């Protein structure tokens, strides 16, 4: 049976879905004597056998350092690494005028753009716009660069319901706006932002746009060229792949003029004690030994997702999100946070009245349920929502409606303990 047939119409959990779950060994784990219910996918996804096998096979059969090696293993490793670049780039729409650069993750990719582009292009009085719902990784690098260049960080407001204020955004744009850095999907509340509209408005004002796709690429069909953005970042470990790898996709015409972010081996054209010249893109931005095995594993993860179909994945996860939203709205003492956007993906944040989120998470763990608790690296958004933190349940296509039932029952246990 092909993987594309494993997700049926999203009405009930089918026997075919069990076939998908069997591809993820960790889902057979017992926690406190109970079956694991893994609802922490926004933090990291679990890995299918296809990815585990690809990593093992690389280390068993192809392990060598890449490029500049003329021996057989080096050539095989180089081919596997560059093939992974092509496959991942194709999946994300990085073609014709865009180049994919491997990084350690979304955080490093944003820092690369902030320091290499922002650090050389920004000057005193220029403005960088970020939204109120950004992950810290898309706030702090810009703060640092603004501090060193004299540029000003401005914030696009978000409503109490978790919706970006597009009117306020448009009014914030001016001739001083140089960079707009915005998340595609909020990691804390799941809001899907209209990045095409955001990009078009920014470009009309003469600004460059970077989109944080760490939470969108695992769940939505992403085409970087279609969004029109100048930079796009995402992380492999949130897309069924290994940790320690992510990508930056950037416009060639911008990347070509950016200085290296890190220097060392592999990113040079020629070195002498008098002067060093740097390689072209993407090599200029991949100093040192790159994450070779991780790239191979990431490509295997992309292949696995393609076998199912990203649209089918999104449709099934949307059903799970709708079901969980309805059940949690009905749960006594539970209040959803920032869940009013018409477009959301795979994330639900909530609080249990009178119970600290960490206590909720602890009791749920006793029931085998893995959720994330706290501010989710989005402290400004939590402050806007008037809470110190939330409980976050985040879904993947290997989750089931039955697991939502387990979550609801777990929240009843929380109520029993604290009421």
C-alpha cells in the first residue's frame, strides 16, 4: 500500500492510519504504564523508520567528508548531500533565482540573515518590523542588530484573539522600513499569517521580507517563490527529520552581495596570509564540515512526506485541530488562548483556570500525555494575552482522534486533583 493511501477522508481514525503510526517506533512507548500520546509536535516531530534507516545507511555505507575529496566515499557523500539540497529545495519551491543554504536550524538561519544582511545594510534611523507573535528567535537577533546599527525595531500588533493587525502593519510601513521579519505560523497559538499579502505590502515600501517557516513547512504546502518573500527559513527536526539541520532559502541577487556569516574551511575560494577570497553561494555560507548525515536524513523525511502528500497531511491535521478545538471549548474550566483566527494550523494553547500550566503538564504526563507548557519562547505574545504561559497541544498526522479523547480525560484528572 502506498503512503498516499494511508490518510483517508478525515472523518474517523481508520485502520489505514494505524499503518502510518507503525512507521514511528517511538509511538509504541509506554509512559507511566500508559501508551504515549505525543502532542508536542511544535517542539519537535517524531521520526519515521525511513529517516532512521537513511541515517544508519549513510553512516554504514557512505560516511566521508564532502567536496574536495576524489575518493569513492567522498564522492558518494558529496552526491548525497547535494542531492538532499536539491530535493528539499524543490519541496519548498526554491528554484529559479533562489538558493538553499544548509544551517543548524531556523535560529541560525535567521541569525545569518540578521547579521550578514541586516548588519551591513541597516543604518541609524532605519526600521525593522516584527510581529507581536514572533518566536524569540525572530525577535532577539533583530534587537541585537538594531542595537549595533542604530536601526529601530518596531512591532506589528496582534489582537487578543491572536490575529495579526494588517491595518496597523500597513500603516507602519514607510520609506524607513528596511526589513520585515514575520512568522508564517505562530508556534504558540497556531495563527497562519497571510505572508503573500505581508510580502507584497513590504515590497511596495521597498523592504526585504524574511519568513519564519519553522511551523508552516511541516503542515502546509509551501512555495517560496509563490510567497514572494526574500528569505525563508525552516528546521528539519520539526519536519520528521534529524535535529541539527535547517535551511535558509534566499534570493540569489541578495545572497550574492552578503558577506559570510561564519568563516573557515569550505567557504573560501583562495586563502593567503595577505588576503582571502570567498566562495560563491551557497558555499560561502556553509563554513566547516556541514551536517551531512542530517541533510540525508532530512531529505528522507521530505520523501516520506511527499509519499503521503502535504495537502493530505494538512487536511487531516486540520480535522484534528477542529476536533480538539471543539472538545476543549466544551471542557469545564478550560480557556483557549489566541484561537480566534480563521486560519490556524496544528497548535492549540489553553489554560486551566486556577492551575499553573506546569502542574497541568505534570499531571498529563502521569497519564502518558506529552504537551508543552510555559511561554513557548513567545513571552511578548503571552504578555499580550495576559497569561504567564499556556499548555500547548500540537498535532501531527500520526496523531488520532482517540488521543484527543485521552487528552480530555487527562484534563478531567487535572480538575479532580485541583478542585
